[in-house]
C-alpha cells in the first residue's frame, strides 16, 4: 500500500512539474510575441469607410494614415521607416495623413531619434494630393517648432488649427488639421474658418477625445494617439487606453449619430515596448 501511495505521489509531482514547465513556456512565448515579434512587425490594414450620402469628391478616395511613428522606440529604426515609406507608396494612396507623435520620450529600450533624421526618412512619401501632418503631445513635449520645421523642410505640410484645399476630379476637398487636445491648444473654429461649402471636409488631429466637439459638417475625422491600447486581451479587452472615454475611441471606425471617426493604432510604442494583438499598422482607408 505504501508503495502504491509513493508511486501516486511521484506521478502527482511529475504532473505538477510538467504543468509548471508548460505554464512557464507559455508565458515565455507570450513575452516573446508581445515584446519582440509583434512590435517588430508591420501590416498594411485596409478599411472601407462607408459614408451615407458620400460626397462625389470623396468616392473611391484612398487615404493612408501613418500615426504615432515614435521613431527611436524599439524596432522603429531608419530601416523600419524606409519600409513604411515603401509599403505606403506601393499602396498608391491619394492622400497621406500623419496625425502626430513622431518622436519619443522615455520608452524602455528606446533611443531618441532627431526630428531632422525622421523627416529626411519620411521625405520619400508620395501621394497624388499631398502629405499632411499634425503634431502630437510627444512632439509638443519635445520641441513642436523643431518637429514642424523638420517635416516642412521635407515637403510635409503641417496643419495646426488651419486647413488646406485640394482638388480631385475638379471637386474641392478640405483638409483640416486640429491641434492636439492635451498640448496643442485645439481650435476647431480656426481649423474650419477658411472652409466654405465648395466641398467635403476631412479633419485630422492627434487625440480622438476631441471627436464629440467636431461639427457634423466634417465628413470624416481621423486620429491616432491611443496605439489601440497596445495590448488587447481576449475577453478582458484593452487594459490601458490613454483616453478619457476608455475603449470608446480605442481604434478603428467609430460612428456616432451621423459623424464618423477613424482611429489608427499606429506604428510605435510608448512607455513599454509591447504590442499584443495590436500590430504596428499603416491604415489604408477607402471611402465609399
């Protein structure tokens, strides 16, 4: 009987050891995926945005959104930025919008990249109707004027509380850039001051929390900032989203009433260099 008990105890200890090893291996694989494999990847995610009574000028328009580059964060090297430029250009977008956070502060394992170096790498971006940017909170925390000057020297127009007009097939389209909600003194009225009734308005800004204040005359608002939470757990959701609205504006196409918002989950990382089920992405929108 004692022999049987000893054998049973031995089997129990073996099963416990195997279970512990399997658990540790599973955690190691998750850590490898979240801290190395996924944040070092890059996807081009295509999304169709259906707008009721879509203005003629916007139909079929392809907009590439490159958000939260955070150049210098782990895996966002010059080579990665060159790859982003090549991938974006290969998609042949009509318009490229970059809603801020080009630089980093305090990312674990990151190495600061000068805005002039970042802008030089982004200089190769090409779109039929131009490349536009706004600044994010990290750009303001570092040196907003230096980031802006670097981008504009590279041919990227930075729009802060202002607008620009482009023509597509003879139709006017207004591009309105709105300052960052946290640091950029957003002024929606100033951003739309020059906009007339000649064509639809696409607004873009860094932080999506400004969306409830966007007027219905704006056909589509585009934002970044949230990184999609960087981590999206099954069932639990996204534990951390830098928004006063929680997961409401975390990522993707959001419709509220007659207003439309698209939030890009971006490229880089902030604070911790982790991404889990939220891969770095170039967002390619097609307007229906």
